[in-house]
């Protein structure tokens, strides 16, 4: 791809309307990721700026103990410059989970340190940052919130989650045995609703299992389930070549190398429902035997394995969800939930009515506020001009869809750092300008040139403006707006 440059005297301009029509309606600018593929870029007054490839994430060292945990993460250690370690909560496929307290806020959280042999894999690191941004932006009653993530110079990659009190479904089943059909349906309904939600955001879980389903201890008069590690569940590398996930829950097509899909998440939901009803897994034993059974054996009917009567609709739900052929499973989680709801109705469960009865008095006020927020977000997202708000360090609080597409990000903005994007490649003075705007509280305008591909160059204005001091949420932050000026021949 040829490098971008500003127009010379007498060179013809290309009508911007043609560019916009060709680009589509969602954004008026080409992706900055595409622009930095060129060998050169220009900024501000046309000074030529040499740049290299988008910088790679710093590799972390490999001084871990034999169990895959970084030595030295002890009580009172500081992680990420703000989380004080208080103790250990457990271990998982990705690493060790610690109880920490935010140094400034004094609030407790759960922090997971990612295993070195996972975190040092460039693909895993890239996937971690991308999916952590998405996960931290999504809010759902049945999803464990990810509130922060990053890299510590001593301990490596980490992510921070809300601290939950209770136990996993896996631990519950080992402790008390199978769940009653009604409780099993209630648990599965909440898990499925969380999965439906993330699928609607074009995100997959990839590791749905009873160990990733948490029964929250709460004062509310209802059972609350949280799905853990959503969008971030990754393999304990080395168990199986070319396959991730947990073998006991993995769909047959994934064993042959097919990627995660909605169908493979639905397969795992079927295995989980079987486990809830029977307190056992359908396929157990050595790894190779488990994988072979997933490919060749039919999941047994739960009703054949329990003494208490079980409606045949439960057997049918498990059988369809765990079909060997993905095309024979439910087409989506909404269809899975429709069939589950029919079973719940047979069991005399009025899910919607029960939730309405338990709604707090402030539900209407919260709904009204939610509608106002959603209306504002819908208008903001639909604007084709890239817009965002960030702090002085470049951590983005909010951005519209056009800005996300410009930065080359999929989904939502949560946790996005401008340092991790390609924007500094075409705007080298970005962070100095952010500091200047924050200090002087005066707008600042720059001009950048973006390579659209071939000999096409787009000249764009980028405006930085300090948020109003009286702003309730964004005070102290900087608003960023990009506006295309004209399309040029290079």
C-alpha cells in the first residue's frame, strides 16, 4: 500500500460524497488500522513522521512456580499499582484468583493473574485484551462484571472482577447432589439468559461449565446465578493440541478443530442441564475416551439415571442441545430458552410472574432512567462522526460506533486504551495534546491524513475539547471528535 501524504499544489481533490457513499453509512472515515499499514503518515502541519509497525505488547517473564503461578504474589503486595493483595480465593484454568482491595477506593475485588505460559502467547494476549474490553463494557444481572484489566510489570496480565460470595454450581453438586428439576431449570434459565445476551453482542463464551456458574449468596428472596469467565475462558494450554475449552463439555465439531460457535455454547448448555439433573457428567474417564464419546456416543436421557420422576421434555431438551450435528441443535439460545420455558410451565413455574412480584418499589423509576440512558446511547451511537471521551492518559470512557470502527475495535469500548490502538501511529502528539487540553482547558485542533487504500487519502480534523467542569460523569476528561475534511489523491 502506498504511503499517505497531503496534496501538492495543483493536485485534484476527490469529491468527499463519493468517498462517503463508498464507505457506507456507519462511519465517514476509514479505519485507522488500515491507515497505519502504510510506510509513512502525516499529522498536523504536514511534518513527515516515520513509524514502525503497531507496537507489540511487552512480553512478561516466565519465572513461575511449578504449578503455573507467579512467585511473590503475597498478602500486601500491590498489583497494577492499585490493588492490594489480601489472600487467595482459588485457582483456575487461566491462573490464580486473589482477593484484593482497591488502594484508593477501599473496595474488595477478585483479581485473576493469568498464567505465564498462556499470557506469553501473542495470540492469547491479543485475544485477552480484545475480549476483556468487550467483557468490561457489558452489564447483565447474570454475568460476573469485569471492572478492570491490565499488565503488571512483576506479575504479568491480570483482570479484576466483582467479588462474589457463595459457591460454584460444581461445588454445590459435589456437596448436596443433584438439583430438583425446578431448581435446575431456574439455574439453567439464568445461565442461558446470560449466554443469549453475550451472543446478541456477537460474543461467544467458549467454556460454559458448572465450575463457571456461581450461586451467589444474597439477601434477596430469589436465587441469583452469575456466569463467570465469559468471553475470557481459555484453555490450560497443553491438554489438547489445537483445541480449547473443557473436554467434558466440548462439542464434537470442536474436537476436529472447528472454532467456538453459538452451537457449541448450546451444546455445553445441554451438558450442564444433564449435570444439574443427575449430579454427574455424561462422559467421564481418560481424556481420549471422553473426546471419543462426545463424537460417537449419545448423551443418556437424564430420566434414566435418577429415581425421582422427570418430565420427558427435559430428556428432549438435553438430546436436542447435545446433537452431534450442530445443525440439529437449537438454532440459537432464544430457541433453547423457549423450549426450556415450556418445561418450566409444565413444572408449574411462572418465571415472569415471580420476577414481577419480587421487583422492588423503585423498579418504575429505574426503568424510566434506563430508557433515558438508552435513548441517549442510541442517538450517540448512530452519529457517523467518530466521537469519544477519555481521561488524560487516554483511557476511553465512552465512544460511539463510528469511533470504534475508526479504531478498528469490535463491539463495545470497555477498558479501551488509546495506547493500545493504532491512533498514536497517525497522531504522534496525541498524549501531549491531551495533557495540554486538560491543563489549559482550551480546544485544540489537528489535521491527520489517513490512507484509505491504493492512492486514496482522507484528510481529517481531530478536535480535543475539555469536558465541562460541572459535568457529572466526565468532568476532568477530554472529548474527542474526528471530522473528515476531504478525500485526496496521494
